[in-house]
C-alpha cells in the first residue's frame, strides 16, 4: 500500500521536478520566469501532437523541449535584450502558452497516443537496483522518463556546483556587475540558461501529455507550473533538494484521490485544495525562517544595465 | 551601437509607440494565422463584426468589458505598489461567493437592501482573499505572487465544493448546479445593460482620485517606487499595504458580484473563465492609469467577443483571441524599451552621456 503510493508519488512528482529544475536554471542567472506554466503546456501540446502524428517518442520529446525553449526565448528576448519587466513578461508567457496550446490542441482533444509511444514509456526495472527492498520498487521500477529526471538532477547539480560554467552562472545571479567586470558575457549566459530552463519545463509538460495522463486535454497542467515556481523557493535553488520537494508535492497532489478509499468525512473537492494550501504553507515557512543560505539570487528580477551599476 | 537612457518622452509619442506595438502584434498573429491556413484579414474583420456588428453584439461586448474593467481597477492599486496580485481570479470567485450567500439566504429582502448587502458581502470576501497574502507579505515578506496565485486554485476548489456538494440545488434533478437567484437579487438595467457599467465608471473616477489626489494614493506610489524612500518619508508601509490591498481585493470581489447578479444569476465554476488573468494584461497595458484602462478593457472585450464569434462562425478556436491578447502585451512590453532607452552610435557618445 505505502510502496504503491510512493511509487505513484514519484510519477506525479516528475513533471514538477523537470519544471522546478528549469526554473532553478533561469533564476540562477537572475531571471524570474513566471511563464513556467505556459512553457509546460506548450511542451505538453507539441509533444503530444508530434507523438500522435509520428509515433516516435524521441521526436515527441524533442518537440516538447523545443516548444518550451521557444517560449523561454521570447521571454529572454523581452527581459534580457529589451529589459522588460520580468514578472509581467512571465505572466504574459503563461497566458500566451495557454492560448497556444488550446489553439493547437483543439483538433486532438481526447485522442489516444500510438502504441509505439505508450510502449516506450512502459516500466523498465533496473537490474540489481530494483531488488533493493522498499526503495527499489519505488525508485527503480519506473519508466525511462523518470530515470531521465534523476539524470537531469545530477547533471544540473554538477553543472552548478562543480564546473566553472556553474560558477559563472552563480556569479551572474548574485552580482551581475562583478560578472561583467570579469569578462563574462552576461547576455549570452542568460539566453543560454533561460532557454535551457524552458526546454526542461517543456519536457515536464510532455511528461503529462505523453506518460501521465496520456491523452490531450485542455488545462492539462492545472497549476503544476506555478507549484514548480514555489518549489524553487522551497528547494532553495538547489537541484538536489528540488527532487525531494517535487516528489513530496507529487504525493500531495494524489493523496486526496487515494484517501477517498477510506471514506473520510471530508469532501474530495476540499481535499483537492491540498497541494495549493501546502504550497502556501511552504511559502510562509520559507519566508519566516529566512536565512543567508536560503536566499534568492540577489539579482533576481533586475534587468542588468551596465550604466546603472 | 550601444544602449542609453532616454529622457522622458511626451505622452503623445508614448501613445504612438503603444499603438505601433498593437499593430505589430496584429501583423505577427496574422502571419501565424496564414501559417495555419487561415485568412487573417477575414478573421480580424469578422472579429470586429462579431463584437460590434449589431446593437445586441455591442451590448454583449459591454457585458464583457464591465468585469474586466472593474477587476483591472482592483489590480491597478496593487501593481502601483509593485504588489503582484495575480489572485484576482480567486478574489472574483470569493466575491461572487459572498454575494451569492446573501442572494440565496436573504431573498425576501427588498431589492435595494439585498443588492447592497450582496455588494458588501462580495467586497468583504474579495478583500479578505487579498488581505491574507497582504498580511503575510507585510509581516514576513512572503512572496505574494505565488501566494495570491495559489489562492486562485483554493477559491475555485471551494466554489466547486459548493456547486457539487454543499449548495447544490436539490430541485435541479441531480444536476450539479446552484439555485437561480430570485429577481430581486438581479441588477437593474439602464439602456439595456445591467447597471454594472455605471458602477464601473464611478469606480474609474474613484480610483483616479484615490491614486492622484489623496494622501494614501500618494503613499502607494511612493512605496511602489522605493520602499526605502517610503520608510525614510515616514510612511507606515505595512499599514498602507494592508489597507490598500483590502480595497483592491474588495474591488475584484465586487466584479464577482456584478457577474452573478448581472449576467449569470447563479454561481458556478464557469463564472469568471480567466477574467482575473486578462485583467492583469489590461491593467499593465493601461500604464496603470484608471481612465486608460477603460479603453484597454474595451479593446480586450472586443477581442474576446470577436474570438467567440469566429469560433461559432468559422469553427476557429476562440483561443486565437487569447494568443492575440498575449502578443499585444508582448509587443507593448517590448516597446517600452523604446520609451525608456535609445540606441546611440558608439563613436559619437565618447565624451558625453
């Protein structure tokens, strides 16, 4: 019972994980992108359409990542090159993405994916690891997309904390003027990592439409992208902590449904509030116990303008 | 070439830049429409026709403008303070909830009294829904963007609960819907449109005066410019945030009451359908000016109405309108670069600036 719940938790948390990682990248270079929900749903619809038409899972994932990256590119152009307000630009991206997805997706609402896709995302138990008691079943008897999520966490962690590139990224986020003085090409870095972050968000969306649901429906993301933005704060901009946050909230999003079996004297509609209320509680706790270590990148939200430093 | 700050532009050239930005958005979405095999010119023309082509259509467009305008005014006070209230959608629903409570339980009261109670209920519920994040923002600096956004979902789930369970109409033959309001809980009409439009215009005046000619309004804009300056000037920041956010949320809540009592005559999860989000665009588009937001709301209502018209006539999804709205804001956001900065040739500026 518990194992099967935690197994489902990892699945429900995976879209959150990708989106959170993507947003961490963007925020590390100092850009608060509130368009996560929009980039996710763009990835979700593109992944589904390409998957539906080609039956090729890799192409579908590529299309999803490209769609997310495209959204992020629009955002990067506006906020980095044209120095537009980051909050409003991100919000607009979410509105744009929602419209984009509902427009492109209206022909495929309710369609099923070809078997080639469904088979590709079947569970693949990892030999040896899957035999670890308890953990093996939960973590290593999953589909390839989820394993890719583990890989993404490690890659991002190494990138940020073990490489020069990561050092530069963090310097841009903490003190753009110093980075500029060190000869780091801020614009290039921002574009690269905002776009890469968008691609990750697009993949998170694709997990919903290709694996989790896996039918196209409007509003398929239903706030997952926004919870991811909150999870960035929860995980204090650290990819390793993001994985715990994502799975924890993944669990919260399915716990209401699972509790129904127990005939609790509380309405399912109220239990549906759980992930959102928990997000609020997390936000409050994080703001109360503010400390030096769990601070946002100092440049977050500011456009860098050399003459103003 | 390099970027330099520009001196303040005149209102006229700012307006021209904005209009050019809107035109550019129309061109880009036109290209998009051509790519997906549609004729943009035909679509734009029928959108305008669908929104303004007859007396009935104009009234429908005004019906769409009213909640958009009222909500924008509520959001505007928050944005002026750089308090990112993304929760207007939830405030609308909670306002509608407050109004519906009185409409269903006190339907025996005379119309004027009942309507006033409904409006008060709506403003208090909407106000509380923004007051909660405002309190936490003032006390702990809790991120208000995400807080207000999460409250949208909580509000919608709450309304779902009411509609499907607690307030489900037992006479609806099993349908998950609430009871219809009685006639005395409905807004009266003036010139064929419910009087929400009068309320909206009065609010435009109120917000204009509040922001430009009152002490609190001035304090709001100082806090928005710089909290340090505000603190130095002896402004009680926490008190101002809390007080004005209660008003802002209350106005958004009132939009919810206007919708239930003016249009739907009952409360459901279908009530707002994104007005709270569209209003964010219109608010920003107006440059946070109460009179300008009237035009912005009307423009976006035309897009919405036109969008649903082309859906029925050409089976083109109405989300075209949403894409167009987002593109307009993208271009306006981008065009602000031209208002604040200019490109100057690198050679000439060696000694200057």
